[in-house]
């Protein structure tokens, strides 16, 4: 009998939300997503300490000053984890930019191109690499430049709304990743439960919107808290699951049926036409998206800085 994981894979491309390349092996996935939390978790494991040492060495050999040593080391940590992950997943690894670049278009583009070049210097073609950027106005413009001018695949993270979706779709990004579980938690925390699973509903609306207007952008469900949430968005383009949920789907029986709109063309969603001012206004009107964007960018950046501090200590000790 097919497992629930196999059933899910029939209708949704299932990928892994982890940098633990050893743990992914049993699940035969084609792609893996990382973020600063995930990279810090793996970089802190004793079995992956060699990656940190190799990256520090690279940073020290290439950095012309302290700032460059740290920055090059951080980028190389991501590249080395990416390289190991690609030995297992074969198709694509998603690497997130320094969260502090969230509001800077030119620095985001520059840093993304630098990371893609570092992969290519290690023999990895840019088609195997996806750059993750936040769904801020600036992140979306940076992704537009990367996709259109440099053919770099982009995945838009910290995604909570149709406003962000519409801007990302027009920017021609490859993927966008609504945070299913985190959206619903927000409604719970604010005691504003509506009786619906808001994260699931937003993902479904986003998927319908992209299919109705024939955008190339793929929806990747992310930030799942439990198996029910994953089952409720089965049929969306992709879902990125932490190892615990991959294991849960491989071992336990979860009902899996296509939950996406059967006829997206007939939906009454209208195309959102946005410029910067309209985007910012609609975000301002959306308390959930505005709060979560700020909160999660902060969480990502605090983890990024924590790893940077570990790197700074290592650099000091090796002097
Ligand atoms: O956005 C993507 C994929 O594009 C995910 O990696 C996303 O960052 C994660 O699902 C969430 O941030 C949850 O990650 P974590 O807190 O479990 O590490």
C-alpha cells in the first residue's frame, strides 16, 4: 500500500525544510529549503563543525577586512550546506539572504549574485540554486531584477497575503511560500479565530489567483505546524516539510485528497494592479501580514546574527 507521503507526492511536489542533509536521505525529495534558523541549527551540530571550519578558512583567505571575513564566511556556510544538500536532493537548494538586506534592493541583488557565483565556482550551476528573499516591496523588486536580468531563481519567503502574492507574480518570481501554520497561530494569539484555518484559506486563495491568471510562479506551502495543515493544502504546487513531518507522512496514515480549487478560472478573484504606494497601503491595511512580516524578519535576523557571533569567535580564536 502507498504511504501517505507517496500519496501526497502524487499531487504536490514535496520537498524538505531542513539543512540536515543526512536526515533528508530516506525521503527522496528533489529540493530542500533553508533559512537562518535551519542553518544555525545544523551548523551547531557537532557532526557539521567541519563545514564551519572550512567556511572560516575561506572567509579568512578572501576577506580584505574584518567585515568581509565574516560576510564571506557566512555566505560560504550557506554554500557548503547547499553543496552537501544537493548531493542528496539533486535538483535545487534554496538559500536565504541575510535578513537585514530586506529593505535594500541593490545590496540584495549584489549578495544574491555573489552567492550564485560562489556556487558556480564550486561547479554548481545556478539552475540548481534558488535565492530566498523576503516579500517586502524591496525584496520583490530585487527578485524581479534577479529573475529577469540574471536568470536567477527566486523564492519569496515571509509571505502572508494576496497583496504580496500579486506583486511577486508580476515580478515573475519562480516560487512563493505562504507560512500556513504561522498565519493561523496569529489569529489564535489575537483571539480572533474565525472558525476557519486562515493559513490554509490564504494559501488556497493564493494558489487559485496564480492559476487563474496563468502566472509562472509556483506556490510552496511552508511553516507547517502539523500534518492536518499539510493535508489541508494537498494539491498546491509544492510543500516544504520539516523532517518530523516527512517522517510522520511516511509512517502514519493521513488522508490526502486534492484540496485546491478545481476550476480556478471561474473564481471571482480580480487581478490586483499594484505600484509601490498601493502595495504599501494594502500591507498597512493588513494587520496580520504587517505584524508577521516584521516579527519573522526579526526572528530570522536574530538567528543569522547568532551564527555570525559564533563565526566571529572562531575567527578570533584562529588568529
Ligand atoms: O519559507 C520557506 C521556504 O520557502 C521555509 O523554509 C520557511 O522559512 C520555514 O518553513 C519557516 O520559517 C519555519 O521554519 P522553522 O522555524 O521551522 O525553521
